[in-house]
């Protein structure tokens, strides 16, 4: 399938879908001191992949992580796409970071599943 310029733009990648998942460390400052430090797993999903997956959500009816992502993501504009936070805890010890890394892995797997579905629908071949 030949993709339009708009579709390519909304995929964020040169020839295919691009999204991001990351761990953020956030310092919360209240008045004149640090009140706490938070660890958050957040993803930015390209608009076209998100819309394609959401339109076909019945295909993924038994995939709870994907369903939750679709339910909780918010559109933040064409540059940030659909943003979802899948983990947020106060950074009290290294166990929190280990939990965040596990959550990041699940988030990555879910986005890859979304990308594969969109690529199959759009006829995009994998580069890997």
C-alpha cells in the first residue's frame, strides 16, 4: 500500500512506525526543598499506529495491557502523539527501579504488538 505524506508523518518513522517508551526520574520540589523523587514509565505512541489499533481493539480483546493502554492514553498533539503512563512510584529504594524496568519491558512489548499490527495492515515490511 502506498502511504500518503500525512500517514507517513503520523507514523513518525521514515518508512514505518516509530514510538518511544522510557523511564523518567522526576524530582518534585516543594517550596525550597525536594519533597520526593518519583520514577515513571511513560510512552509516546505515534498517532497513526494508535488510531489503527484502537479501531481494531476487538482483535485484541484478551490483551489486557493493550486494552489498558488504549483506555488511558491521551492525545497530546502531533509532536507527542498519544501519551500514557504505565507506572509511577516514589523512588524509595532500588526495588522501585526494578519494578519500573519490568513495566517498561511490558510497555515495549505492547507497543511492538501495535506496530506489527499497523505494519501488517499498511503493508510495511520490517527492517529487522
